[in-house]
């Protein structure tokens, strides 16, 4: 419930921000001006109109003033006309000379008109001066990008306004959502807007590419499918965003109208499919939502059926409209799945939920702005991009957390496999991993090395008299005392039963014997258990520099331990006194 309230709050705040951003006054000193509230609008019905006929309707006051500043008209088959009266004194200070033509000297105002939407099919811009058409520009993605007069990402036109008032007439039609933000400003301001967009998308794509490379590297190292699916999810969004923002048409497929018009719905499908696949695999649905996991193929099949239906219908309007509906549905589905997984105990859902809330919130705001259900602003239009950056960043953090968990579990498993569960000392399995490298290094460096083999005296009597629980406690306490008495560089093992082994690197045999004697006295003088007095017998063996068989050293320590037992126990015996 709290997640839904958070999401609702996010959407409400975003809508309020959109409304605040939309409320403006024309400021010549500011940036490019959104002039939709200055337009006179007409939706064409019946026979096709000409620009002159629309101009006549405008002069006859038959058009409707767009006082609300409506930008988005959703999906419509109607051609939309807009008429903009441009007063030369409203949008800047006129100049009197053209640096490109010094022979002419008259007041004029150079302005750039930009339609801030990359996917509109047909855009015609007409300029009327004194009731006569003076200029006509055709834009939109029904013609190749390289044919445009202005080499810009968005449809735009430069015009020198010479009359006190010039009437600009717009004709717009498209199979895609009719979102038609009209901006007007001087060329230097238009360049500033283009620079601002370049910085924004540079940061956007740069951050997403970094996340993509980072997770691909993790996948190549770990071979865990989550990282690959996340990378595909991220890549699909990058490709989809690159298309609908107009960057692809501008930079890559400038001469292909077909790619421009059909890549967006195609890549949107791959984005939706990768989102679903990633959600199912990222969350531990096999464990926490088994029914969903078992039925995942039906979900994939449903998306595949939608793709086939879109191809059969062959309508871009249907493709985009249906996929926008599916996008909203999948966003809410991802949110619901995250909540169920969280309630069922999936720890990764703690990261997944806020990530999806950001992505869903951003996509919702952008969808509402595209459908015309909330007031347009550039930040509402970019809501999906901002939301997805936040979502992808949080998901990347969650994957990093998952990586840390996996590594900790792996290290814990490796540690547990090498530790004796009763005493927490290293076991015999760990001996080769830990001691052999030190032994080989010591051989090459001509170092002395020694071994202590420790055995509890009369341990069977303790088990027989007090029970195995008491015996386990005695072993635990003895292990603790041994670990506390030897040096930090020494390595202690539970060798088996009531036997312990201590490996002493860089230690002569006579010094190892002294360490063993101190340990024996310590155990003899300290109550390991109030009911039991414990003594130990210790066999000591030391190596000459360069000796190449560690197993021989251990056998010698074992033989010395046998001698200590034979001499009455509670003794330390050094094998072969010549090594002193």
C-alpha cells in the first residue's frame, strides 16, 4: 500500500511541476518560447483545405484561440492547422543590416521556428505577408532528413521577418501521437537550446552506456543471467530512446523514411519484452512467485502475438497506440510483481520497487503528456528518460548488491568448507591450500619450519564419564586456548578427533619445542572445564632448510607424539634431537 501511495505522490508532484513549467510569459531575453497559447487552431474535417483557405478563415475569425496552450492532441486522423501571428517587436529587437548582404539595409528580425517533436509525419509551414504567401517549407519524417533546410534534430525553419506582422500557418498530420510543441526564438537562442539538449542527452546516453558496459563486464566474469538480461533491457531502452528522440534519423538513417517510421514501434516492442523478461529473472520468481515463473512462456507468447498482430494490421497508429497501452500495463505489472515479491521475502525487491516506481512514474508522466491529459512541458516529455535513468541506476545498485551477496555466500561457503564446525579451526581440507604455499616459499628461501602435533590425554575417559556433550565443550575450549597461545603467524588445525596440528613457519625446532612446552603448561595450569582437568601430549618436529617433504615432517611429529604418550603423557617430545 505504501508503495502505491508513493507512486501516486510521485505522479501528482510531476503533474504539478508540469503545470508550473507550462505557466509562462513571453520573455525576449529568455530561451526559446513555447508559443502554443498564441496559436489559432483548426482541426480539418471533410475536404482538404489549403493554406490560403485557412488564412481566410483566420481573417474571418473562424478559428479558435488556443488560450489553454494545448500541445498534445493524442491520436487523430484529422489534419491540424495552426495560425501564429508574429509581431516583429514581440520576439526581439529588429536589426537593420544583414551581415551576409551589406548592400541591403532594412529592419528585419531573424527567428527560428522549431516543432519540438521528432516523429511527426507531415509538417508544412507557410509564411504570409500582407495577405500573400511568401514562403513554404515542408518538414516531417515523411521526407528524408538530409532534405531539410535546417540541419537540426527537430523540424525547424529559419526566417527573416521583415513586416510589422507576419502570419505563420502550420499544417500538421501524423499517424503517431499529435504532440506539436511550437517554439520560437532568435538563432542564438535556438543554438543555446540545441546545446542544452546536447548536454542533457550526452549525460543521459553516457550514464546508460557506462551502466551497460559495467554490467556486461560483470556478466562476462560471473556468467549470471541477471546481468545479461539487465544489459539487454538497458540496451533496448537506449535504442528505443535514440529513435524516438530523433537522434537516429539525424545521425544514422537520414535517408530512410521507412526506418524512421517503423523502428520506433519495433524497438518499443523489444524494450517491453526485455522489461518483462528481466523482471521475471531478476526477482526470484522461481522461488517466491512459482506460479508466475511456470506461466512465463504464456506472457512471452502474448507479447509475441501482439507483434504478429501489429505486422498484420500494418498501421503505425495501431502499433504505437497498442504499445503505449501495453507500456502502461507492463509498468503497473512490474510494480505489482515487485510488491508481491517483497511481501514474499525477496530481498532484491527492496531495490526493485523504488527503481520501478521511478521508471513507471516517468513513463506515466510522459504518456499523459503525449495523450494531452496533462499540460505539456519539456520535462514532462522527458519524464520517461529521467525516470529510466533513475530506474537503471537503482537496478544497477541492486545488481551490485546481489553480486556482493553472491560473493559473500561463496566466500562463506568456501570458509565453511575449510573450517571445523565444532572448534572453528581449519580442517585437514584447508591444510594443502594454506600450508603448502608457505612450505614451498620457505624451501626456496632456506627457512626453518616446524610442526606441533597435539593430543588430549585420556579423552575417551571424559566422553565415557561425562558424555559427548562435555567432550565437545572440552575440545572447543582447548582449541580456543591453543589459538590464543600460538603466534599470529602460526596456523592451527583440528587434525581429527582429539588431535590438533600447529604449523609454525620460519621457526627452528628448538624454539617450536619451547612454544609447545609453554602451551602444555598453560593447559595444565588452567581449568579448561571446572569438572575436568585436561593435559596434552605434544610431538614436535622441525625441518632443515631446503627439505622438500612436508609429509615427512608431519610423520616425525606423529612419532614424537607417540613417544610422549609412551613416556607417561603430559609431555613434549622433539623428534630427533639433532635438529635442535
